[in-house]
C-alpha cells in the first residue's frame, strides 16, 4: 500500500493538515484503514542486522512495529536505537518509552533525538516494575508517569518547549500513543483513565491482550458513552498463546495479562495446541474488528513472531492490501544482507 | 500503619470534610504564620505533618499533597509513585503488581474517591512532582499558594 506522495525511504511524509506527524501509521488510521501493528522483539545484540532480520519477517503484513523499551524490565537494545535503525530503511516504528528507567531530562532528550532520526510514533508507558525482570536490584526511576509523559511530549510538540518552558528550535512531530488495560481492577476506573490519557495527549491506544471479549465490550461501551471513541484510535492487543502451559505462565508472570479459563481449557483440549492458539488469535482478531471503535489490532507474539504473517493473512483483516515495506537492495541506507 | 491507612480510605468522606475545614483554618492562620516566618516554621510544621499524616495515610512527605484527588489514598505508597491512576499490572483481586501482598493504592483511591463529596477530583491531570519538595511541609506550601499574591 503506497501513498501518492510516498517519500524516499527513511524520509517522513509531508504532514497533512490536521495531522501531527509525517508518519505512515497516522495516515493509515486517519484514512479509516484497519491497521495492523506488531511488537518487534529487540535483540540482545549490538548488531544492526539482528534488528533488520527481526523486522523483515513482518514484511508486507503490518503497518507499523513497536520497539519495546526494556519490556518486562529486561535489558535489550534500546527502543531509540532500534527505531533509528528501522527508520533508516523506511519502516514505521512505534517507539515505546517506559517511565521506569529514565527521568524527565533523559526522556525529553530521547524524544528530540528520536524525532530527529525520523521516528513519528511514540507510545507512552509506565513500564513494568523492576521486580518483573531479570535485574530486580536495579533502581526504579518513575520520575514521570504515563500521563505526565504524554502531556510533556504533547507540550513539546504543540508549544515547542520543554517541561521547564525552555524553547525548542524545532518541535518533535510525533503521533502520540498510550496503552490501556481494560481487564484489571479498578475496572470502572479504566474508561476514565482512558479519558485522562486522551486529555493528556493520547491519539492512539494499544491495549493489553484482549482474550476476554465480554469485558472488552463493556469497556468499549463505557468509552463510547464518555464520547471517547471519536477522539482516539484504538488498536486491540492480541497474540497467539503457544500452549495451555504458556498461557498459564503468561497470566501468572507477565504483569496485567488476563486469560480466561475457557481459553486455557480450549487449548488443553486441542491435539496441536500451537495451531489451536493461532486459531484462537485469528478468531479474536475477526471478532475484535466487528466491535465499534476498534481501528486496528496490535499483535504481540513473543518468541512466535514468525507466525504473525500467517495469522494476519488468514484473518483477512488486510482486505487484500499489502502494507508497505522497504524495497531491499535499492536502498542506500540499508547495509544488511538478505538472509532467511 | 496499613490498617489505619485502609480505615482512612473507608472514611474518605469524613476526612475530606475535616481536611477542607483544616485548610480553611490554615489559611486563616496564614498572616500569623507569615509573621513568624515560614522558614523558621518549616521544620516543626513538617515534623507535625509527617507524624499526623504518616499515621492516617502512610504519608511519604512528597511535599505536594493531592490526597483529596486520590480518595485519601496516598499515591506515593504506589511502588511506581504513580499520581494519575493505576498501572496496567494490577493483579486479580486488586493487588499490587510490585508488592503482591498490598492492595493497589489506586484500587483504594478509586473506592475512596467514590465516597467523597467531590468524586470527580480523581479525574484531574496531575503534574510531575517537584523532587525538591520532598520532606517539606505541604501545609505551609498551601498557605503560601493561597495567601501570597506572588507565590514563589
Ligand atoms: S499495582 Fe497499583 S500500587 Fe502497584 S505499582 Fe501498579 S499502580 Fe502502583
């Protein structure tokens, strides 16, 4: 899928009136196309090719990919660097920023640097606690929270100034996102928290894994009643559980993940649990698409990234279109070699 | 004092009223305190605040008290010190992601806020806290903000 004013890969689009960024994701969402994003697993490596190899497996199936920021409180290549590498060849990364590891000085600096390197989408997160990762002795920062982070970046973009008031010569033109977990307590507060996030600057939302569609529908109805659905693009989080055991592990070890027993029983009853997990994921995508206010899906398939292409294809959500991906070999910025 | 802190949330409405009355009283006291000098008062008042609010709210003395917007549940007891609502990691039953034995302070805050006369206060967007104010009296700061023409 190409736009008529498609730039040289690595350069941003001209910013359309009413848009905040020169990014592909914002364009797709504002055109009303059902968007597909996925989570890229950042490498434990200092080799750029490791990033490109992980990105390439999504080619032609997704519109943007999230570069996680120390997800699960584990160290990996930084989201700023992953995004910068991806931008060199024209991909549309969503840079995740967690408040756990950096204070406001470092975060604002990263936002400027990322925007300078062509990053057009930023997802503002609180971040998992350090207890969740493999380095629980690290010092948790949490100087900002996801809301004050959103407001900070929006102010940088709209008013061209830092939190201190100091003027910026050029503001970061970024499309701002936030996460939402409609499945955890306090349930009734979650739609209000979404409203707060929108008020603070969120333009798109990527949700936690949606396995419990009844709960999700209640959340969306509340969001609609609050008039939020016209103000924000909601991408519902999905992922294929690899097995019943993996699903059990996820819900007890990954903060905020809720998986109903019915899904686990369905996996247990299947001959090929992995295939069943993918089937569940495809069905969820198709059902989510029918829910009012859902503008796309965000696929998180940790260690199963290779399955994403087939899941997207079989779900039919692309309606025959092929999301843009870099034309390899012709791109001067692309240094890697063709592998797998 | 976890027990007392939970009691405080259960009685958020009462404490909200007491707190409002206390704030009015503080503001009346303003001119007197002004004469004594806030710098001279800072230490004893902060100590008093630490003891009383510590008892009822497990107050962490952030110096920018927002209890009336958080259902009388001190957000600085959140291990992530979140001031705008819960993180996405709240455990089943409303327990904290980081400290599983503790109820999430924001689950408490939501319950407390609904008992209050101004339940909508929890919707206010809170600015990042000023780390310089940690350990200082928020009462004196309120007086300064509400009584001086040019707050510092
Ligand atoms: S679960 Fe609640 S108390 Fe615990 S870190 Fe998250 S918001 Fe804070």
